């Protein structure tokens, strides 16, 4: 169990899955730079919730901007939306009659990604809810603004274990204050930190080092 002062930012797991160096630059070195994608994402989240609120709709309890945490994972953050649906196997909620099963919904500006960054963030929210509410989250969803559709996500044990391993790795990096070296890839083009990370410079430096080594071998120096 982690102490509160050791908690990491829950949403950081999406940065970590996308690129471990990007996560370290943001969460360890405190560097950040906006681009069109990050601004559009912030605007979408602002439309979804403005602070913590609870409402009812068709028998469901809808919580927006719900703060969550997990001592087991050592994280805290905010859920865009948590839907509490009536369920005989659910939990009781103060001020409401019946039992309900929680299901987090994360809102994203674009479309489903090739990697598992969004899924891991959503699964981390689900694990926080399970720990806080002493229940089991069976399914969750990601709403993509570009497609205007929900992507359902089933909470499997394999998914839960992947989240645990990722956060354990993140805590290890953070404890060591370790920022991984540059590993240029096609996804660098879409990174908001591309100018700060300087993958092109790292690539040129590697070529320069290779040439110098080759010259030394040829001359015997």
C-alpha cells in the first residue's frame, strides 16, 4: 500500500503507454507543451464535466468529475463520468434506494487508438472504484468525440494485471527520477513534446557517434 504523498497521477498511464519518455518528461521533469490535440481534448472534458456533480437519468445515477484513488496502485485522479446502474448484485448508495453497479466512462476527442493507452487509463479508474466502493466493475466504456460512439471495455483479470504492472513500473521510474532515452518512432510526430524531446537531435547524435567510432577503428586511434 502506498502513502498519499507517493500517489502518481492516474491519467499519466496513458502517457506511459504511449511513450515512457513522454511520461517522464511530463510527470518527473514537469515539462509540458500544448498542441491542437491536447487543447481539443481539454475542451471536450470541460463539456463533459465542470467540477463534481451527481444527477439521475432513467433510474441511473450519473456522477461527473468524480475523484478516485487507489492505495494499492498508488494513484489518484478524476473520472469523467461514472454511471451507477441498477443491479441486484450492486452496492448501496447514500440517499438512493436500491443497489447499483458502477461503470466508468472516459471521454476522448479523437478515435480509437492502435495502442492500449486509453483502455489502460479507463481500467485504472475501474480498479480505483473497486477499491473505494468494495465492489467489482464488470465493464466500462470510452466515448470518442470523432466517431461519436462508445467503445465498451470488459474488465478482465488480464487487463487488471496489466494496469498493476504498468503502475509498478511507473513508481520505479519515479522513485529513481529516471527519464528514458529517446527512441524515435513514427508516433513522435503526434507528440506535444516533440520539440522538447528532440528525437531528431538524438538521431543525429547517434549517427555522429557511429562515424567517430568508425574513424577511430580505421585509424587505430
